[in-house]
C-alpha cells in the first residue's frame, strides 16, 4: 500500500495544529489574566502591561497565520477540537449518567 503525502498539505496541517494550540493557550492566558484582574491580584501597571502583551501576541499570531495562509486551517482544527471537547464533556456529564441509568 502506498500513501501519497503532499508536503505542502502536511506542512499546513502541522503549522495549523501548532497555531491552534497556541491560540488555545493564548485564550487560556486571557481568561486567567481576567480572573486575576477581577480578583484584584494585579496592579494597574501589571494590568496595562499584560493587556499590551496579549494584544501584541494576538497581532503577531494573526500576522503569521495570514503570511502562512493558515487562517482556514487553524479555524478548522479549532472547530474539530471544540467538537471533541464537547463530546467528552457531554460524556462525562453526571446528569447524562442518571438519564442513561434510568433507561
């Protein structure tokens, strides 16, 4: 059996996966920063520096994704990951366990 692998598609897929994971990490950092801000754990200076750093990161990531033509690839991978996460969360939902046991 012979599998043809297009080097460009492989590169796009790997880069897309890396950028999808970086996007997820960035989103998690934003959530953590917001929680710390809401809890009063950051000074005004820290809040401003963190905000600027996150904006710079977002701009850099978007720029690289556009340069490498990865926007659609990253969105597709993130959508696929969202579907997997939703399925896992649904499977682990205790309310679902009760519904399944009653049937």
